[in-house]
């Protein structure tokens, strides 16, 4: 039962309300983030992302590096999210300058890839011997996931293979480690699962589907894994509790899970990969688990804005019906992840509820996360602001009363950019001789039988 498939980004030409947002992303968000990656944005914190790739390539060649690695352990993902947003923007509107900037960054990324396919600047620059020793916090698989997503999008937008070749080589390196060699462990931060499904669909290489399946099916089967891993090493990134499996959705096998727990972004990225795999392999048991998790979120753990994650502590879900309006975390990225999950559930079964929740999250949290000029962003989206308390009291420091600018480590803004750029994939789909409109996204959409549909909004 394959209910429907997404249209490609190229098949949707936005106009009206959505067109306005795509223009803001193309004209303001993407150029600004590019300047951040290169540490050229005035007033922004140091990012060092591009320099990290340059330095990793030097490290591979055995050359001296002056300024080492800088940033969060997942700093690379900022480059990948920017590239993915740039790819969608290029698909929507060709731009030779943007494409050459993207090509230049891809050259740096390719040069930072080790001969075995490994690619992560944090470990390559300073800790090569520590690779794969901290799946709990190291985020190597998370970064690879974002790179793979960027590679698929860039190939689809431009037909250029360079980053796709890097991504396949990297995925093969991961396949060798976790499937061929049989090493244990699953990513502390899910993301690669959904990315591998994209790579599988694009290349037809079944190993990528198998690898995604391996990460999904092993998750939670061995709750002691992260603790054993932690005992074997003498270093940590954030001193995370390796036994807090609920935080990373690894307390029990995913097929037995029925409550959305832990870090909200990790949760919905995982469920997205699960729903994707279920649709591709017609796995009813996995789909049933996705339905339970979906129901738990939308009936008991979601704000009326489509926001998820009730607490700043761990940026996480808490318990059923605990939805405080003023201390909500409701991260923009989590609402985006919920849209991903809804979109993949629609691939499994046509049900208006998935589209309704997608719409709710898109208009009330994702778009609300970005200021109208595209220059400031909410990472946290409380439903209530108490002036004098919000942003000030120790219990409310995260709930800022106005949108902050760009952080050096920016998770939400580039996520908004890639979602808006690819909104056609979520708004429209098709199955056999049926076209579906899930969101009233103004513009023209083309279907695979040659028919096109125009949606006009006011
Ligand atoms: Zn975020």
C-alpha cells in the first residue's frame, strides 16, 4: 500500500503568500547565513564553519593548522543546512552567483573527506582516534545525515554530482562500520535515518535503505549501550547521562514505543525516518508504531500552535497534557520536524489530520519563528509572554519576548529556510490519477502525467 508520493521541488512554482516567503529566504536568509559561515557577518558571533572544512583538509594532508577546530561538535551541519536551503532556492529560481558559492563550499567539503569516506571536521582536525567512540554525543551520524540531505537536494536542483558522490562514499563508510563489520550502536541524535531514505530513493542503492533500517530497528534494543560506550572513553562533550534513554528515544525498541519522549527534535526526526521506512517497505508493524506516536503527540503533547516540547530542560516532551503557555519550549525546529513526520505519514495513508497538523505547525510556529523581513528568529515559541518575567526570571530565560538575531550556532533559521524552499513537497502530492493538495500553497504545481494545477490565495 503506497498511498502517494511527494512531487519534486521543481514541480512547484510558488506565488502569493508562499512566494513572498521564498523570496525573503532567497534574498535575505541565504545570503546572510552564507556570510555567517565565512565569518563575514557584521556583529554575528564567530562561526568558523568554512574554515573548519579548510582546516580538516589540511589535517588530512598533514599540514600545520593555526586556528584548529572551532564551534559545537555538530558545527558542520550549518554548512549542510545552508547548502540544502540553497539547493531548493536554486530549484525555485536559478542564480549563478549562489550556485558558484555553493560549488565552492562543496569543493571544501569534498577536500575534507578522508580516503575511507569519513567526513566530520571536529574529529578530523583534533580527534581522529576518537571517531565513533561517542555516538551518544559526537553527532557524527547527525552531521552525515544533514550532508546526505544537502547532497540529494543539490543534485536534484543542479544535476551536479560532486556532493552526491561525497555523500554516497560517506554512507558506504558508515555501512561498512555498522553493517559489514557489525559494530554496535545507534545515533544519539536521529537524523541520518530519514536522510538515508532520501539517498536510497535517489540512487536506488539498497544498502542505504538497509542502513536506515539497521539504525531504526536496533534503537532501544540494548538500553545499556550508551553506558558501556561511556565507560570505554575518558572524554565527554556535554557530560550527558548515558542512561537517560528516554531523552534519545532508545528506552525500548521503536516498534514497541507509544509515547513521544525526550528531546522533541530528535523524536520527530526519528519518527519521520520510521514513517518513511514503513512507506517504502510496506511495514505495517512500524506504521502502527508511527500511528501510536503520532496520536500521542497530537492528542496529548502538542500546543494549539502545532508546537511541541513543553520544557526547556532537554528541549523536551514531558507528560500528557503538560502544556504550559509561558514556559513552553516549542522549538521552531521541532515544529518543522513535526511537519516532516506528517508529510511521511501522508505517504503511508491519506488522512486529512496529517495535513491539518502540518498546516497548524507551518503557519503558527514555523513561519512565526521568522520575522517578516527574514532577519530575526524565534528558536523558542512560547504562547504567552509576561513582560518583566519572560526572558528574565530563571524559569523563563529561554522564553524571549522578542526574536533574537542569528546565533553562531544556528539550528532554527537554516531549518526554516530549507522548509520554506521545499514547501511544495509538503503541500502537494500524487497517487495514480489523483492529485492531493495538503496545504493551500499559492502557485502552479505540475504532476507527473503532465497536468498542472494553479492555486490562488488571497
Ligand atoms: Zn532549532
